[in-house]
C-alpha cells in the first residue's frame, strides 16, 4: 500500500504504521495547516514514501510533507498547539514524526546515525526535537519536556482557542496572500494529477489502465485514481488494487466494483462541466481510447462492528468496539457504550454521539440525531466516499455547557474615539449583533479594538466582512487571537514573543516565520504585516513574564518598541526585554547588541538558544518634537512630500542634511521598484550610487540651522550634515564619534541619558567614516537639544527620511529606558 521497505531480518522490528492504518492510531485528531505548494528538495512524502519531485505541500506547523495527490490520504495528526475548549491535559507526550531528518542526525538511544537522504527514516519529536531510530524510539520515556527551549515555549495547555469554523491558516495568523488558489485547485485536480504520472508507466500491452472512483462525491468532482492491472485479471484482484489505490486495508470481499459508461459520466457531470472539460481524454473523439471507469461500492451488511472513542472522558481505554444491526440508533448505542466505560449510573441525556471526519486539512464534527439509524449512516458515508468512511470516527461526548469565546482583533479604525463610538462604527459597518458580540478591549491611540464573540457563525461572518471593509479610505484588518491562560504557565517559564517582518532587508522573513513556528508554539509567533505588533502584545498582556524577539531592520525594532511604549501600562509584564534578529540593511542596533550585521542563514535553533542566554541591558530612547512654522510645499525635486510627523521616537540616530538626503533618494528608489531590493549587497550599491551623484554639490548647512544644547547656543563649524547619535554605530556599523579620548566629553554609552552630536563635511567625509579612515567632527554632548531650521531641510530618524519645513526641532529623553537583550560573549557549550 505505501512502499515501505524492510530487510526480512528486520521485519520483526518494524514499528511504523502503514498509511492505511495510521489514522486509526491518532488519539486526538488535529488537522494540518498547508501552505501554498512549493518545491522541497530531498524530502519524502509521508503517505506514499516517495520523494517529492513535483510541487508538493508542507504543513506550516509540523514537519509533514505530502504530494498534491496524497494530501487527501494524509493523517490528521498535526501538533496540538492549543486547547479547543474541552481538552485538559497537563502531561505532554512526544509528538513523533517520521523521517526527513538530515543525514547527520544521531539517535538519542543508541547514539548511531538515524537520518538518511535516500528514504524516510528515523523519528523526531516535534516539540523537543529529540531524534531516534524507528526501532529505538519505543524505549524513550513517553513524557516530553520540550527540550532545551522549554523555558521559551508557550505550553499548549496554556493556550485556548475556539477555532471550529476558522481554517487553520486563520487560527495561526498565517497570511493568506501566499495562498495562491491552492485550496480550490487541489480539490479538483488533486487525484487526477498524481494518477496521470502512473499512466505512462503502464505502456505494457498486457496491462490495462482503469479509472477508479471511490463514490458519488468523486464522480461529481471528477476525481479518480488510475490503477494498472493485467488484461486477464480476476475481479477480486481489481477490487484489491482499487482499495489499495485508496489506502484502504479492509477485506476485499466486502466491496464490489460497479461500472458506469462514459456517457453517463458526461451527462451526470453537466453541473461540473468546467472540471470535465479540462480532462482532454473525456472530450476526445476516440471513445474507445478512454480507459473504463468503475466505482468502488461497499456491499450492504446486516450488521457491523463500529468503534466508539470516549472523547475526553477520563477512562483508561482508547475505544470500545460495538456490534450494531439495522435497528441500532444513536440512543441505543449510547445506552450500550456507557456500561462498557463504567458510567452506567449516568443519565443517557447527558451524552451525545459525534461523528468526526478526520480530513488532513480539516477535522469536521457533526452531532448525530438520537433516532438516527447507525447502519444507514454508515451506508450514506460509504456511498459518498469509501475513503471518507476510512477517516470517520464516532466519539461519545458529555454534554457540557461549554461557553464559546472567540477573540477577534480589529485594526485600522479611526484613532482616539470612545468605546461607544467604536461600537457604533462596528454596528454601522459590520452590522454586529450586540447580544453575542462585545468590545472587550479598546486601544484608542492605535485605532483598534478586541471583540469577544460568543457564536461561531457570527465570528466567521465578521472576520470575512472586515477584510472587505474600509473606513475613511483605510482598510480594516482582522486577526483571530488565542487566549493565553496565564495562571497555567509554569513557574520558571518565560515565553518568547516573536515578531517577524517578512518585508525587511533580504526578504528572509518567510523562512524564519516557518522555522520559529516549528521550534516554538505557533501561537507565540506574529507576522508584523498582519496587524502590526499590537495583536502579539495583547495576546501576551496577562503573561507574568515574557521576552520579545524582533526579526527585522532598525525601523521594525523602532516600530515594536514604540508600540510597547504605548501599551506598556496595559501589560502585566510592563518591561519585557527585547532581542533583535537583524534582517534590514543597516542594522546598527543589532551590531551594538552583538546580534550581528544581518541574518545570513544561521540555524534558527541556535539563535533561540542565544536569546535564552543573552544579558539584559538598558537603552535610552528619545522623543523628537517637530514644530514646523509652515507645511512643507515640495521637496528639492518638486514632488510634494507627505505631511511630516509631529512627534517621533528615536532609538539610534537622527540626521539633518546630507545623510538624510541620501536616505530619502534611496527610499524613493525602493518605493519605485521594491522587487529589486531583496539583497543587502544590492541595497548598499544603490546607496553608493546615490552618494556619488551628490559629491559635487555644496550646501552650507551651518548657515541654515541654529543649535542649542542644554540651553546653551553652540557655534557650528562648516558642515553639510549634523547627526545626533544614541548608539556607537551609524550607517551600517561605522564609528562616527571615534575612539580617541577627549577631555571635553564623557565616553559615550547607550544608557547614559546623553546624545552625541557630530558633523560631517560631505559625501566624501561620510565615505571616509564608513571606511574607518576618519571620524566625524565632535560638536557637543547633552540631554536636551533645540534645533532651529531656517529653510526646508531633509531629516531622517532611524533610517526613515522626509523633508522638514522651517521651524523648531526639540530632542529630549523619552520616558523610562528600555530593556534590551545583548548577546552574551561566551561560546555556547556544545
């Protein structure tokens, strides 16, 4: 069935379940979260065990890889990352996934190599990452401790999410702009795709190729599997081959093949004509060349044995088997099952029977009516699809009065309104039903609210509607938020909140998002293009202690620190320490805190270990108040610049004059062709080119501005650029202040409450500073600055440039210092 290979002498050690049995061994079915199809080199499909040569799918939450036409047979055994309202477990077991390990992988038990690049081999726990042979992993103690990263992982038992109607992508906030029509396509072509590749193999004239449908649903969608059988095959051989094609290991005597003519198919298929037209064979003139089509049907039975799983009842067995006949109803089944589970004293009305379809992409639950005849139900499912019958289970569940609470973050609203005004806007724009929807949190400064919704269908309706709504020409955005149960977080656990900006620098953010979701709980990883930093901080607002990792450039770090400043008073842990993984072009703050000049593909696991071992340091932040006397008319190139901001936060540096002008030109170039700016090297090349164009220009900046430091006027030398620096790294790692001792000034530090003021005489001087041949001209050091602009001048703060109209600029210390994480010096112990 699944191409598993083994030596004869090793057969007794085989512990890997076949693809056709694997679903029956899953304790709690959890659907997978498939991203768009991609090319995965040297990986193998978990269903058919062959290598992934064509575009295939991978789960965004666990290590599952499957072919497009194997996706329907995948087993719904993804990692359980949250409670879905009713499970309550405190001990965790390893979540084993087979194969796709690197060839250098070593077994935890026997210390020998357990990976392979030739076949699926070896097992890996998806929480703690330990590796073992298929024969050895049985010996490993079943409890999982989450491994080296346990203090940073948000334990699944502390996260609650009512996710019934939302797709997995919504639950894990995985941006859908990547989802290029995959959901529609693979349902139509999924089965015909893979089957077509088998057709070429059977050019042998002694064989014939048959189309096999597994029920009415497959006929309607025109999804078939192709099987190749000898021309003189017996009927039961064909049935057996057909069952094998659908990964069903039942007795072939319980099934039969029904034929139906091609004409019948075409007339039935009028509704789905668009599907049929795509398959050129169907509309071909030569009817004879079309392989015959058959449907697998289950033979009717007088009685059957079904398994009933005791959902989350605390009983010591996996399931009970029960014989049902044509008179058995849901009610009689419950009545017979309860004594077998030792619950005979309880009232039947307290229980219900739930039919669960364990699809790899979605787990669907349906409560059965108490008078429903069980055999008829089984017959209907098999008629629809024999494969679906194989993935269907029955659970007996206690009727609990479970309260539904879906939390929906809605951003993009007009800022600074009262809670009532927000409620009215939502009533007008989204027609929310106030009996099931309430506004639980309001973030006025950011124009965002969090809704608590007690009805699944209403939550889904609002979520879909928000995506198409704009208010004052600004689109709204919605994010489904998990609820973190702070009281359940273990004592020594300090979970890591990860923000990734996939647009930063070299566009490496996509891969990092994927890696961090795998290594941690996906509920602690947030994509900044999806609602900004606020959804993440809100989710962690009740967590007693946590740390933050920001993956992005200096601008991204400033954005997250700014959001933290605004929301700090609403967090239980009001001063989380922040680490940086630099993805931008400059990354000066990342350099100062020893996180490096930029991410170049290091192992994400070792990055997390470094964050865990990092030292806490303090850093000053500064507020820049811009008070223009008149609105800026136009920049130097005659383009009207956007209205400049009034108050800006600064972490690294602020420049006036030539360096801001270069920044502005670079910024315009990137806006025009963003696709070209995907490597740090290219970005720097553009900077150099822009700089060379400015070499011959002379500007007398010292005549156009006045500077006051701590209430004293300061005489400016002849310069073209004035730069205020908070950290000892500027313009991608240059030391602008210089290392010479100077009796006039104190030695700069990032937490001394002082800024250094430095001048540059032009592009050539800046180039010499970048090359390390010179330093800037030291002008002043202080904690309060007033700059008077006499004409419009380019200004940049932490790499964000604009043209500032004449007026005043005041720079002063902002609120409390922030806690940053500095990578510790000692080498990691192996």
